[in-house]
C-alpha cells in the first residue's frame, strides 16, 4: 500500500468537541487498548511495526490546536517513539500549549499498549490502529512462519474513509429536537489518591461461561453485565441515597447502525436507569428493566436523534460566532450539568477478531479508560473475556461486589490490580 502524507488540518468531529475544554489531570480523556502476545515484546520490532502502521492512519499524525472559534487538528512531522511503559496508565496526552502527538505506544513484558486521546478517535478507531500495529509486529517477527504468503490485513478502508466525519455525513438537519431533562442520579463517592492514580481492577474469565449465564437469565451478555453492575452499585449504596436512580451511560458504536469505517469518533451514549426506590434489588428485576431500556434506546431512530443533537452544536448559528474561549466555558458547564445525571459508565467493545493466521500468537485484548467516576470497559478475544474497572477512588467495594456475584454463579475469575490492596 502506498503511503500518503498526513492531512493538513481537520475540524474536530461533533463527539470530540466536548473533550478539550474538559480535559484535566483528574480526567485526562485518555483510554488504553492492550494486546497481550504469547511472547516478550521486542522494542525495535514494535517501533518498525508502528512506523509501518501510522501512514495508514494519517489523521493520527496530528496535533490539537486552538483556532478563533473551534479546535482543529493540524498535521505534524513528529514521529512516535515506542517506549517501555513507565508512566501511570492514561496519563495526560493533551496539554494546551504543547504540540505533541495525541497517542502513545508502549510495551511491558508481553503487552503492547496503545493510549489515545479521545478527541482523536473512539474505541473502534483505536482498535483498528492497534490491530494494524500488531499485524505488522507479528509479520516482522515471524515472517518465516508464513511460507505460503503473508495473510491479509483485515482493516480495509481508504484514507478518505478513515478520515470521514461520519457525524456530518449522516446529519439529517433536524433542528426540532426535544429538550433533555437531566434527573439527578446517585453519585458514587470515595477517597481519591494523592497523585490522581487510577484504581484498576481487571477480571479475566471465559466468554462461553458468562454467555451461558446471561442466556440462563434470558439476556444478552451486555444486558446481563449492565444489570450486574447496577446490582453491585445498589449493594454499596447508602439507604438515604436510594431516592436517586442509578444511571449508567453506555457508549454505542454508531458504525453498527450507520454505514461508516471512519478511524475518527463515531459514537453516542445511551442512558440506562434503575430507580431504586420503586424497584427491588433482585437481579432478575434489574435485568428486566435493563433489557427494556436497551430495546427502547437502541433503535436507528433514537440513535439518529442523538447524532443530530451532537451535530446541532456545530450548525447552530449563534454558537458558530462565539469565540472559542467562551465556547470552552459553555461546554464545561454543559459537561457539569450532564454529570449530574450519571452514576457510572459501562462500555462493551465486544468480540475482537483478527486474521485467523494471527490468532496463535495472541493471548488476549484488554481496554480501560481514564475515569472521573467508576467505569467498566470490557472486550473479548477467543474465549477470554476481560472486564476492567477504572475508578478515581481507592475503595474497591463495588468492584468486589461485581466479581463476587460472578464467582457465586460458578464463573472462574482471575483478578489482577495495579494495587495489591483490593
């Protein structure tokens, strides 16, 4: 494949606009994908793999700059340098006065880490980039294993398609949108670490076992685990707070519902609420409410409304002429209001597939994100389901509630943490 020069400049997509004004040390807006191989990582080979992969994603070779009215991406000649992992996970990547790349690739033992600033892309875009890096790494390291020819790379999209602003492409122009009423949700509180270190608790288990358990409750895996998360929060909830609903935000990959292979952001979020004061704490009852909520929210009509609401900001004549310094205040205030209606977040990347020839070299994939509130991110590869909690708080009662309920149902869970005291 021929290489192409980086794009000169690009406006941020509509999902990305909220991130720069709300980025800080407590919430870096950075997320991580990891691929664990079955062998130790070689730095020099990984650097070569990254150098081969990056030209296929020209939008990622950009820095974030401030214009008079909007943020925008500007191309750069800066080259990423692979390093052994040495920083805290999901550390700051975007700082206002620095013109640095908005992603980093590191390694530790058998793990290849890709950290991305969320304004640049979402989980699906980042995963495509990581899979491309892993593909070239294995090809370079084990070229002799493929005597019948190198396998094909399974992410096939043109440069233009990868750089698409799919929000703009699918914007219907509907400006008659209902106002959103934000109901205050239950907020999890706790003691933060002094250095804003994320508390990470990771559970590894069998996909088939959890899927069979979900089917026992007549639920999908996502519905079941969402309900389990709500139950785990409910168990740790003070009685006086049960007048507030537990509300989870769940990111939705819009590529599933609208044609797109963009390597930029193309997602929205839906809210799943459980009113504790009106319902029981039985898992079966929670599952019924969650199942109904997903069925109601995950329709093309509802998701198009979410898209139009995101796009309306850019197409609003008043917002267009407001200087960026004022837009920042407005977007911070909007983010503050939105936070009032959120308890926690759950993100299911789903099953990760790679070209079949690469499967024997890969152990698992993992993902997690910076957090201003407790979050779950999960993904699966082969029969390995990895569920990762990140939290700004040092306490782990909710995490332990969640994994304990799985083990009580007979699921074997291997738990790891970045802190031994869990």
